[in-house]
C-alpha cells in the first residue's frame, strides 16, 4: 500500500474517494477516528492509501480533477 493523499479537509478526502471509486480503484482511509483523540478540531490529517499497482492511475485521476498529490 502506498500513501496517495494526506489532508485535514474531509471534503477533499470524500471527493477523492468518490473519484477513485468511479475508476474502480480500491482505497483505504486511515486515521479516520483520530479526531476523538484530538478533540474533533481537525489538526490530524487523514490519509488515503492505494495498492502499489494502482498508484500511477490514482495520481492521474486526482490530478485531472485538480487535487494536489505528491510524486
């Protein structure tokens, strides 16, 4: 698994998941429940992970939709 996206913005995470789902790219969201530890103020980012072989296509999908990704 490779990290595709890291963001504090839940709308970006949801949009990215919808885009990737539409392209049949499996995604796992990590750090979802960390807000309970931080007091729900949104300082800890959530991460989206994809399979190694899906990373190139997933980055292309997000870039095509103006979501900044590293790499």
